């Protein structure tokens, strides 16, 4: 599932308020905040690993949140690039 699928309602809300680019950035910031919270919880509550073959679940969740934020930010960068090219061609 992509970030656009998983966070569709939140994206719709912020894109309606701020426009597509700024809305996606707002959602990206929310995703990064969630990752920071998970890191904080890990530091406080997790003192051992149960399965050394795989990362701890919270680390996997952090990676997923950061990957989704990266995907959203990349889409904004692409939109801004397209808009800039259209202006330059006009």
C-alpha cells in the first residue's frame, strides 16, 4: 500500500485546505512526527530484541513512516518541477 492509499483521508483534508503541494507537505510532517514519537517510545520502553534475525517491530514501523514521508515529499518536488517548467516554456 502506498502513502497515497494509506493516508488518503488526511491528504484529502489538507490538500483541500492548503492545495496539493502544501497539503502533502503537511501530511509529510505528520508522518515524520509519528516516526519521532516511535523512536522516543523505543528509547524508553525497548531494552532487548526478541528476534535478532529481524529489526524490532517499532524500528520497522519507523522505516515505513519515513519511507512514506519521503514518497510524499518527492511527489511535491515533482509537481513543483513540472510547474516551473511550464512557466519557463510560456
